[in-house]
C-alpha cells in the first residue's frame, strides 16, 4: 500500500502496481507502507482518495504463472515448498490442523515445479491453471475460508480481500456463499474511488489523478506515458497463445465477478499450433471444462 497526503494506493499483484507506485511517488509524493496489504481503519478518515489497479483476468493468470516460472512470487514459494507436518495449529485447533495437514499432503511440490518449468509451454500453463483454480489448498495460500474459494477464483479473492475489506475484518469474506451474495458484498463494501486498468495504465492513471483534483502539466503527462514498466514477467507470447477453449471457460466461470464488474472479454481462440514438448513428467490430455475439468497426468 502506497500512501501520500492525498492518496491511498492499494496494490493488487500483477496489475502494474510497482509501476503505478513509482508514478505516484514522482507526481504526488508519498511512501510505501507494506506491499499488497489492506487499508487500515485510521487511514480511511475521508481525507484521501483510494486508488486500485485491475487487469483482464485471463491475462492476469498468464502473468502470475510466468512470474512464477522465474521462481518469483509468494504463490510459487508456497506451492513448491516441501511439505510440512508442523505449524498447522495442532495445540490450538487439533481438528483444523488435521484438515490443514490433509491439504498439505494433497499438494505435490514436484508437480508444481514441473508446471513452472517453461514460460513458453501452453500445456504447462493450462495444467497450472487447473491446479490454481481447482486444487490450490486454501490453507496453504490465503483464500481464507474454504467456502469462498468454492465460489471465486484466486484473482477475485485477492480483489475482495484488498478492495472490499479493511485490515482486521477479513472474516466477513468467509461468511459469503454464492455469486449473488458475493457480488452484493462487492458493490456495498468496495473502498476504491478510481481504478487504474493495466491495459490502459497511463491513460487511466492520468484520468484518476485529474478526476481527483490533481492538475498535470503537458510535461508530466509525457513523462508518465514514457516511463518504462518494472517487475514484468518473463513470458514472450500473447495471452491467447496459452489458452484453449476449456481453459478460457474455466477462468470465465471462476472470475465472473471481475468480468461482470469491469466488462472484460476472453482471448480470441488461438490458431492451432504445435505445442512445445511439456516439461519432464508432464502430459496433459484434452481441454479443461468450465465446470467439470478432467486432466490426465502421466509420469514419464
């Protein structure tokens, strides 16, 4: 979270937040108060405009995966770490600890490493996408209550956590059930005054500042549009290259909240290409269905 006298910028991962933070520091000043964290109650005193950043969900997942292919990011660290038996709260909540351990044993670190092996392999991305949206242990990452993870994807969870709850009130997300309840919660509790869209970052950044009362000179606008982006992922292909119809439908199903909210559309179906050889030990047959995805994994 980046805070100045006039703005609070809440950072959603892989939406250009590092670049936006640098622009804000140059234009209005301010300082970093943690990364990808929630707004604290004392900051919401009415004196600051709240900014958020957003991205096309289909593109967001490719970017998150490619970032992990560089062995970067908290999701990569959690998914590929060695399984652990300790640290699940055995003393304070033995029954909960059993559930956490079961999820931990279900996670296969070697499989996660395989799907992160090649940022140009669409088969590896599709398998990773299935693991993230259908198999990611909720306790291992931060979906919070498992019930929310049954209704939204990882991107929507992060969005709700950062933009619709205040620090110390995240338990409200665990009480939501069903799309209509989640959409209503988002409409009622969204803290963001202006969103900066990754696909039109500079233009929507300028628009957000000017709508908030900041006067920009022509020279400032030119510097904003000419500044090089930072912290980008390692992929070299367009988003559509990585999706087939089933994988695209899976994102559409799980990220309906953001698709409806921001009007995003999926990638155009790519022209059939010969996919690169999958990572060692990984082969994926068939497409991932929107609501019933079946993937066969064969060991070499």
